[in-house]
């Protein structure tokens, strides 16, 4: 089991697995993230705060890994 698969399994335990945001909201968040980055926030922390997710695993990931996790594991409605 790789790291992302492990995170997906742990995601089920946090209760956020069925919560999704629109692609439009996500794209706007990505554009505005530069301001959060200037405040010293990571991508995962800023995402969780913006969309009211409680995911300690996402908050601990690097910016690129958090972004990949969000985009690949169903956080965004398609």
C-alpha cells in the first residue's frame, strides 16, 4: 500500500470522505492561495480552513503533495 492509498483509507476515518467542493471554488482557492502562502500557511492548512475540512493528514503534507491528494482523491466535484 503506497502513501496516497494509506491516506485515502485514513480519510474514511475523519468523516470528510463524502464532502466535496466545486471545481470553480477550488480553482479560485488555488488562485488566492498566494495570499495564504505569504501568511506562512501550507496548501493543506489553507484548504482545510477555507472549506471547513478537519483533516490532520492533509494539513501535514507538503504543498504539492496536498494538492495532488485533493485533486486525486475526490475532494472536487467533477
